[in-house]
């Protein structure tokens, strides 16, 4: 119980406020208690959807946060939360619709409550751009982890050891990401060729810039245990871009449940806050060390999610629940393998 209050107090307060706001919006829109509870239930379902889609993100982010000073962990949890909810769940969809619709921004904003169906249609039409960017960025995250010649712990020894050896080739993650992008590019209707390719290249470039910024700013404090302010900022920016890539599918998928952008922001915000709180808990409880293969499972889940995003660009729809379950299955299997390995070591 003490651990819960330490790590999840902010999440609990936010959830209560978000669900109360959702209920109030439904009640005020119709004067009906049933409508209020319908809005509340929708926000809750969106929170669960976001959690299932992004739980692997918590494990991956914990790997970065363990190198960051406590100050930057708090910045990631609270300031990053504001960016996640208001930036990715509200401002980002508005900006996309504004850029592609040629409407004045105030008209786009009013469209969210006057004609939400039109807003939804315009946003969903941009799924090729979103899938190209997010898929390429996450594929870079996946390949950078596995194609690393310094990696000596392998969950799937045959395959992961081979990938690690291939990591001796310079820039192999970029080459493989571009190769996968080219395969999907060739399978795509010519109508979307340019936008998909440009979006994917931007995903690769942004990954290289943000990860390179973190490496450039890397430096140790006098204690030698926490990264400096510059490195902390670089890691924070990297985590925010990575979170954004995870968020794309959740934001687009949420419109299949409701076209009310404010309920979407509240519901997905609940899931995002839980994932961030869980990330901090994984770091401070040193859970990654106890479950040695957990991050391997999370990175395999990221690889699967990036391919699912690329499939979406080909109009091959994979339901959000299925996408979330794929990630959870990888993590559960990796945790199980970690427990078995720990027991074998104990017996030895």
C-alpha cells in the first residue's frame, strides 16, 4: 500500500478528476444521468485501451529513466504528462486537421463540437502519414536495441545473438529500417507513395537527431551516478518523441469509440498517466533487474507495433485491442522466462 501511494497518488487524483469531468460533460450536454455515466464509461475504456497499447512503453522508458536524475524523472512524470495529454491528445490532432484542411484554426477548433464527424474523417484520412512516421521511428527503437554488438544478454538466443552480431556493421539499424520501409512502399498504392516515404524518412531522421542529442549532452555529475542536466534534457526529449510515436495509434483508434476529442483526451490521459507512474515504479523498485528478459519482451512488442502501424498504411486494419494484447503477451512471456531463469540460477 505504501508503494502504491508513493508511485500512484498523482495518477489516482488525475483519474478521479478526469472521470468526474467526463461525467459532468455528459450530464450537462443532455441533463441525463445515464449520459453522464456513458461519458464516464467511455473515458474509462479509453484509459484501459491506452494502458494496453502502451504498457511496453513503460518498460522501454524505464531503461532510459534509470540513467536519469530524480529531478528529470519528476519532470518526465508531471511536465511530460501535460505535454502528453494536452500536446498529443488535443493539440496534435487539431494541428493535423488545421494543416490539411486549409481552414482557419478557430474554425477547426469549433469543428470539434459543432461537426465532430467531419473532424474525425479529416484526421483519419491522414493515417498514412501517421503510420509512416510512427512506424519508422519505433522500428528504429527496435533495431537499435537488438542490433547492438555490445548486447550480451539474449532472451531468444539464436535469433537475438545473430542480430547482435549483425550490429557490428555500422548503421545497420538505419539500413534495416529503410529496407522495411521500402518493402511497404512497394506494396502501397502509388497515390500514397510520396507521403508515406516522406513521413517514414522524417521518423528516421528525428530518431537520429533526438538520440544523437542525448548522446551529445551526455555527461556525469561529480558523483558519477546521475546524468547531467544537459543529458537529462536530451533523454527527456527522446522519451517525449518516443511517447508521441506510441500515442499515434491510440489517438486514431480512440475515434472508433467516440469522436469527442475532449473525452478522448481525458480517457487517453488516464492511460498515459498510469503508464508514466508505472515507469517510475519499475525504475525505483529495480524491477528490470529482477526480470532480466522483460525489456527484451517490450522491444519485441515495439517491433510488432511498428509493423502493425505500417500495415495500417496499407489499409490492413489491426484492431487496437489485438495490438495491445500482442504487446502484453510478449511482456508476460518474457517475465515468465525471467522467473524460470532466476529459479534455475537459484538451484545452481
